[in-house]
C-alpha cells in the first residue's frame, strides 16, 4: 500500500493505493452524526455500513460480517460502546476499534479505552482525525 495525498478539494480523498476498499462499521445512534461520519469516511474511499447501537454491531459479527475498522460511539441505547467493545473483543474480533465520544473527560475516555479500543477521539470526525485513524490502521 502506498501513501497518497489528502486534499479537501477532491470528491474522494485517496489515502492508500490498494485494490481492496477498507470496510468500516460506524456504530452511532444519532442519525445526523451517522450521516456526517458516513460522508467523511466515504470521501476517504472506504466502504461504510451503519449500526444504530452496540447490539447491532455485535449481531453483525455474530452473523458472520467482518470489518477492517469499527468506529463506535460511547453512549448509545440498548448497548453502549464500552459493552459492545468488550463483547467484540471477547468474541475474538481483531478489527481496529476506535471510540468516538462527545465527552472530553479523561476518566470517561480512559474507561472507554480499557474496554479494548485501539484509539478514542472526540466527535465529530474530521479529515485530520480520519487520516490519523487510517494511518494507524495501515501500520497495524
């Protein structure tokens, strides 16, 4: 995989030269944030699927789905990001899992990280955060 240029003027931001698109699961209950994150991730050339809560994410993996990258919200109804991450890791899921939260409190971020995250960012995503996430994914 080669490293590409990041520009905000193109419709698709090419980060990696690869034949396979990076598959991303966005786990988010807020429909507006879902849409924003999907648009941003699509601009980076990824294939995106959505789940409205942690239980939907866990159920997708139980049904045989797999993703290269999981972006999960902290606070969601039915199953939050901490519990979903713990369950995914206990199922043997090795995908990169990135937490997203609207809270910027160290104690909450640390608790979220301890559930098995690879990284955690404050919402919303932007080009810099996505570039950092994709670079970390590439290097792992």
